């Protein structure tokens, strides 16, 4: 495994009942560990507001690349979005893992040969990463 793709909203940060955004700290701890051995990339349909939220947090520096749908002309779950990411990073699908909280996005990525992890919580994420051969 060379590259781990992360969705932004729902995996790295979420919203409380008042609509305020907050980092999912347990996942940030996982990312800190993964950064030691893998290239981490954000693949997101995030809005400019959400992008700015992330850029203001130190977690942004953990990612070697950030690919937003607004920059490439396609959005998840369009297969072209994933194809552009693979081409841009010059990586084979089987050398990547994609983590997202949308089953539809995972299904499209998996159909292209990307190992998909449907995110539900940090405990499940750690176990799912181990299952696909990623040490946490």
C-alpha cells in the first residue's frame, strides 16, 4: 500500500447540533500514525468553507496532496474523479485505500480496483485498515 485517500467531511471532521465544525480527534491520531509510513491524500467534494476550516488546522500538513472536486471538474461518486486522482498521483488502484462515509463513493472506488473502507467510527477504521494490510 502506497497511498491512503481520505474523505474530508464525516471522516476528518464533522458538525455538532449547532452546525459548528469540529475535528474527529481519534481519526487525527490515526492519521498521525499513518503519516509515518504512507502518503495521505484528501479526496473531497468539500465546499470552500469546509476547505478553509481544514486549512486553519494543523492536520492539513499531514497530507501530501489535496484533491477537491471543484478543482478537477468531477465529484465523487463519479468514476472520473477517482481516475484523475490516480493519474495525478501516478499510482495503481491496487496500491491505494480510500476511506469515506458514503457507501456509494466506496462502491465506485472499489469498482476501479481501489480498496475501499466504509467509515463508521475510529475503532472500526483501525480494524478495517488492518484487514486491507495497513498497519496502524
